[in-house]
C-alpha cells in the first residue's frame, strides 16, 4: 500500500505537468478573412544618385524691353516737374544738382543702339578734361598741348591708363596713332567708361583742333537698356533754358532713331525729367505751369 509521502509526490507531479491543449479542427480556407493589402512605399525615380526634381517653370523672356500703358499715368508740364524737383532738392548745394532727361524707347533688346554727341544750346558740363593719343614729341602732340589737352602721348599715356591713373574724361586719337592704340588693347578698361576712341563717334580724327573744340562744348549720350539719359541743366538754369536743351536733345534723338529705321523699329515712348536726388516726372509735352499763381520766373536761380 502506498505511503502518504508517495501519494503527495504523485499529486505534485500531476500539478506541475503542462496541461494538454485541446485539438482544434482546421478552418476551411474559404472561411478565412481576405488578406489586407500590404502598404507599398513609392519613391521618386533616382538618376545619377539624386532625387529627380520637378522641372522649374521657365520665366517668360521678352525680345523687346517692356512697355507700359501711360494712359492712366499722371504726367506733368515741364514747369510743374521743375517746381516739384526743386522742392525735393532743398538743402543740397546748387552746384551738386543737375536736371536729367531719360528718353524711354520702344525697341528690341538685341539691335543697334542710339549713340551720338550733341552741343546743347546751354552747356551743362564744365569739367571736360581731354587726353590725346598722338606720336610722342611730334608736332601733333605739341598742338594738342597748346589747345589744352591734359595728357598727350602713346606708350606713356597707355601706361597711365593701365595703372588706373586716368586724369581725363575724354580721349581722342590721331589717325597716325590708331594702330598703336589697337595694339595696346585698352578696350576692357576704356570701353565700360565710354572713352574708347572710334571713327563713328569722330574721336579718331586727322584734325585734333576741330575735334577738341567740338568735345569741349559737346556732350555724349548712348542708349542703354532702351533708355537714353543725359544731363540737360543745372539747378540755376531757367525753365526756358532747360526747355531749349530738351528740345535740342529730342530733335537729335529723333534723327538718330530715323537713321536706324532700315535696321530696327524704334519709337520714343516716354520722356522723364528728374534731378540728382529726386524722383522722375513723366512729361506731357507742355511747358507752362498749371497753377496760375506760379510763373516760370519763380523757378530759376539757386534756392
């Protein structure tokens, strides 16, 4: 007969043994739920090791400079524009203030430009300093010095230009020194300053005397980005003096535009008067002030 200890040991073994799992009959396949679709991650296609970016939208390009509708824009008579400009320039030294004209042209970007020289009825610039490219120690060089040239020569003048010692703002070349000027290759220095001599502007010449006299009383202008800009007066000029200069410049620019009609279609679109420190005023072509209490005589002389 089993002892008490044996019975207890038998019961302990039964309690520690894992319970048998009931057997489950397999579920028919048609009763199983449909499998959930797997999430798919999509990536942009890669080329040359980097992500392909969307093609950037190209900015619209224009073959001609932009034009604006002036029908709703306020425009001013010359005297009104001078009156408002003088009010802006109060407090500035009169000698530091100049009136400028900007002539906006309707034209293509890649075409011939307007460029010329004009002698205004009332001269504006008085600080003209002329240098002359001429053979060293020649009669031409001596004549240029007598006429008031600040620098004369060939290699000596070229060296000053290369070193940045430019003490002049006008440069003319005698035809005998044209070859030497070309060999010096100074176009990169003088070109951006608008001082490179050329036959079209008559700054390569046989007659130094006539050219210097013309330069002393004449001013150059050139179309840049569809606009011709030029100083037409000082603060002490009367409205009539400014009007004379504006008329002379407009007449010359119209002739220049007409000379290019076989090559390009150019038209004068707008004329704007401004001062050194002031805003621009679009002109309507009239002269008299709109305020009856204001006369042209009130708009002259230093303030």
